[in-house]
C-alpha cells in the first residue's frame, strides 16, 4: 500500500510518502505552507518528486497532536478531503507517539521516554512512553519549570525535537488501531488558567 503521512503539530511540519513501510520521500513544510492551500501545494510537490499522483495513495496517516490546533485541523481536514471521494482510510496517532518511536530507535538503551512541548502561558504538555511507542500515562499539563521533575527516571526528549511525518507513517505500517479523528489539544482555556500544587501537579 502507498501511504501519505502528515505531521503538522509543530512549527516544524512535514509530509512523507511510504510504500510497504519504506519511506519513499519526505518534505519539510515551512510556516507559509501550513494553511489550507499551502498543504495542497506542498503535497503536489512531494508527489511529483516521487513520481506519484494522489490517486496512487491508498491511505492517509495523520499525527493528531498535542500541538498547534491550526496545523492539526488543517492536516486532518486535508486528509479527510482526499480520502472521502474514494472512501480511503484515514488513520491517526498521537504526534507524541511518533516522536517517541524515533527517540527509541535512536536510543536503544532507554526504556521510557517523556515527550513534551510548549502549551503556552508558562506551561508544557508531557506524556510518558515505553518502547514500541506505547503511552503509559495520560497527557499532563505542567508548569514549564517542572520539566524533568515529573517521571524523573525516564529520558526527557531534548528541547527542539519535533515529530516527523515519516514516523507517523511507520507507526501506521506497524499496525494498531487508529485513534480518534480529532486533534489532541491541551492548550488551557483563557478563562480557566491551570493551577498547580506544590509538586507541580495540576489542580482540578
């Protein structure tokens, strides 16, 4: 099967084409192409470079965050728009799982990794993963200064790392059920800023 993977959860967005689990081509997507028409233009460039056309693609895999709501909404909407006419599948996975899979491939010595990102207003989101990109605890919102304190025995992913579309695609071919066709959006509401206790844990 030929697959188009999209990962737009961060400013470092990307696209990838995979066939039978092998990466055929990938393309970073700059900020100017992260909105609706820009996504279509970038995909056209990627397909042309690989000698494919959109009709060749049999399925779509999308990273669903956490991260930029605009980027996630655009990528999910685009994938659904391409898939609908021919009833092709759209498969989603958390973008954190995609980054965790890459980190575990790079670092065979670690057994647990914490994927995290900026949630704004002085907070971060974070999730704990085990090998095979299996998430073992729900996403948490933490104060930025608490980075590294939660799950201290796990490897915290280095600042600046972003998930890649090719790893979203690899997880598709690794099997497993699709997640919801909705973004994971952990940004706190403006009217309800998060509060934390002395240990940095969110208060209800």
